[in-house]
C-alpha cells in the first residue's frame, strides 16, 4: 500500500535527521544521566530511581509493537516476520523486565526519562508498523543471506551487550555508587563495550530486516550512544590514572 510505504519513509526520515542532530549535541556535551550528571553543575534535576527509569522508558518499545500486531486487521505472519518481531520485542523485554530489575545505576533525570519514553513509543510504532503493514517478505526470506547473517550479527551484538552489562553491574556492591574500571569481555578492547554490543545488535537487525525504518533506527543508535562511549572513555582516562592505555573508546584497535 502506497500510503503505508510513504508513512514509513517519512517516519524514517525523521529518525535519520534526529540522529544527526542528536550526534551534534552529544559531541558537544553528553546527555546528563549516569556518570555525566555530576558534570552538569548548572541544573538541578528531578531524579527517577534507575530501576523505575529503565522500566518506564524502555517498556513502550515492547508494548507498542505488540499493540500494533493486536490492532492489525489483516492476516500476516510469515515465519521471517515473526522472527524479526520476536528479535525486536525480545531485546526490549529484556531491557524492561530483566535489566531494569537488576540494574545498580544512578538515578536518571525525569526529563531524560520522558524523552526516552517518547522515542521508544515512536520507534516501537515505526518498527512494528513496518513489519506488519509495510515489509513484503516472501515465504523464503528466512533462507536469504541477509536474513541469516543479520540474525547472527544481532545475536553476537546482544550477547556482547548483555555480558557487558553483567560486568558493569557486578563492579559495584549493593548501594555502592562509585565507578571502577570494568575488566573482561569486550572491555579488554573498548571502554564502551555495552554500547558497541547494542550498535552491532541493531545493525544486525537492520540487515536481517532490510527495511528503511530498521536502518534508520540502527543509524540513530550509532549517533546516540556512539558519542557516549567516547565521553565514557574520556571520563575513565581522567579519573583513573592506571586506566589501560591500549583500550579504545568504541571500535577495537581503531577508535
């Protein structure tokens, strides 16, 4: 349907443009949450405990695609489509219900949570709408090299992401808020191992999906958390005099 294709195109264009604008903003100054809240001396924020913040801001990306599916009046559901939606919703199920329950992060400013809710609702609708109404997969798409390689990359990225979060979480004892040098896994090579994993994950999803909305989301992810890895790296170098000099910010051996 032409109207569906046009909607997905315009929504994706907004995501691309937003990614560029957010990249410019992030390069100048990191978003004030986590370790970077303390660097923002100009504002006093209303703070939301980390467990609640992560659940509230991430759950729309799980619920909105499910609501799009339930609202759909048409018959859909090739094996490929179902697997792709399972990948997307599976990531956000983990973020909403598992990661949020175990995180030991610092409280998040309320305005950051609100913006994250808006983005996750927007992107959840875009990805769900595209797969339900816009994407045209034949029954053999699951045999395509793009689908197979994309899923493999997605799984590798998600594994890196979850393992890196596990390492960061276990750096602290309960109620501890001080930062320590992460060790092990991909942290041996980069300071932003968790960010690297998520970027790889969503580019894998984009390859497997092979849709404009999925690539727009992967691009936005790179623009939003790529610079954050750089700022984390600078923070570690400034705070820890014994920080490994060979470790890069985001891309092993390169950057």
